[in-house]
């Protein structure tokens, strides 16, 4: 069966503009162009669109998706199994959050007593699972399985106050980083304050801190486009600026 842009957009629940954009960037080309100039999509394109939307649901960038599905080694069946695993993880995460909400309701109604640790367990687990999905493989390869597991346990054992402080520190790192970036000086007072805030933020989840590991992570922010995109979202070049500031802070050289 073949589809025009309008029909495929309606079938997939996306806008015709989205399909046209996917064509422009080369992630989803139509099977052919009709004699009237309309884009025509076949079964192969429908299957590819499904894959794209699966990856988008998992939070992956279009650039990252394009790299995967245009690779000569791309295996559609294997990708579907991987999607299934990720969705099961997401379902488990949602079930934990639902359980957490239900417990909170029960506490409000006086049926149970809920500790502060229980109240925030779902949110902390969500944070861990999101980090694992996005960066787990790279972090484990760089720092080792044991270090990552210790870090996750430390995060799960945080009190409400510690969790709130961690969240606030993360916000402060970004805010100070963007202000420091305006100075253009990674050795300046504001940039070094950013590096110190970043160190404080790391120690909430790291089992131990070393200057070498701090500098190594800062370098990863530049080497890995997913980290770069996070820090550069509001200010292009911020990830590299943070790396330079951390290198000066730790005394490590690029």
C-alpha cells in the first residue's frame, strides 16, 4: 500500500510538515515522486517511520537516529527487540511512580505512614534509569561497573534534603556556567566557581572524587555529542568552556 504525505501523517499521528522535514534532512525519503509532484511512501518507508518514532519516544535526537538507521549494519528486527527492552524499562519506571503516588495518597488519607525516603524513591530511581538509558554504556566503560553501581546506590540512599540540594546544585551549575561563558575566561572567578559547583554536584553521587576523574568527565562532555547538546542547549560552546574551566580547576592539561 502507498501513502501520500497527508495520509501517512494521519496514519502515524505526525504532521505533514514533519514528514517533509524528515525528507529534507534525509532521514526518511519517499519511495518516489508522483507525476503530479507528490511524495509517495511505501511499506519500507512506513517501517522506517515507525523506527524513527520509536527512537524519538526514547528521547534520541534526529541526528543520532539518522546515524543509526542509515548505517549499513542497521538491523530492523534487532532494533525492535531493543525498543521492546527500553519500553519495558519505561513501563517499570512508570509503575514505580504510580506506586509512589498511590502510597502518597494513602498517607494523605491516613491509611499508611510514608517515610521521606519512600516519597522520593520513585524520583531517584527515575533519574538513575534515565542516566542508564542515555549514558550507561559509556560511563561503565570509562569508570567500571563497580564504580557506577556504587554511585547509583549512593543516589538511592539520599535523604530528601540531599536530593533537593543535588537538584539545586545542578541548576546552579548551569546558571553560573552561562554567566561565566559571557566573560570568555575559563580561568576567571566566575568560571572557577562553576567548576567548584560542578565538583560539589558530582560528589553527591560519586563514591569518591578525584581531579583526574573530574577532568575526564569534563572532556567527555566535549567528546560525546549527547553531553555537548545538554550543556550547549542554551549557549553553544558552553560544554567546551566548562571543560576548559574544569581543566584549570583540577590542574589537568587538555
